[in-house]
C-alpha cells in the first residue's frame, strides 16, 4: 500500500458519511495508535531486578552489599539497558531479554561477582526455581556481550566492589 498520499484526519472534523465513503472506496487507512512504552519498560526492569534478586545471596564477599545496586545501575544505564530489553517488534518492545540476563549472570560468575563455588548452572536453576536447565540457559550463547558492552559492564561493576 502506498502511503505517501495519506493524510491524517480528525474524527471531530470529518462527517460520518465522508468516513463511510472513504471506507467504501478503499481509501480508509487506520494507523496503529502510538503507545507510551515507559510503563512497560519500568515493569520489565522491575521484573529483571526481582528475577536476579533470587541469587543475591550468592554474590561474592566483595559484592554482597552492593549487588542489588549494581543491577539497578546496569538496568538504568543508557548504554547497557537496551541489552536487556527487547526492541525489535512492537509486540515485544521492552520485554525482558531473559537470555541476556542469564548470559550476564554467568559472566558475573566468571568475573567473581558471584561466588565461584556455585556453578553457572546452579545459579541459573536458582533463578528459574528449577531442578534442571531451561531454554534460557541453553539459548544464552546467542546473547553473549560484544567487547564494547563487556568492557562497559566490567568498568561499571568495578565501581561497586568493596574490598
């Protein structure tokens, strides 16, 4: 459908007969309403924070006091936030990317933010309240961070370390 000749009309200024005539002639196009996604974004951030809070007790000694603040800061950081929220399609806009969250939890374990005596799989099972690995664990390899994002995440995490 060619949309360059379309114009927006105000329902208060167009008559019912004009609207019906446009519909009969196939000239009626209804654009999807624009949605304010800020509420969905805030809900998704809260869901992720609640999700990772299940493993706060597994934070290493140097991050035990600040692990919640670290995740909050990461999820509100302009560069890092898009990594954790899906934006590709309108229907999934700002939904949590659980695969990426799982990948970052595993990365945090490698970096010593979470304890090394607990495996990445055990952390995942605690997050999922499960006794076995789920698709979120199996599919996380597609969502590993690129170097730029990994460096930014590591730099941010270093500011929360207590010695």
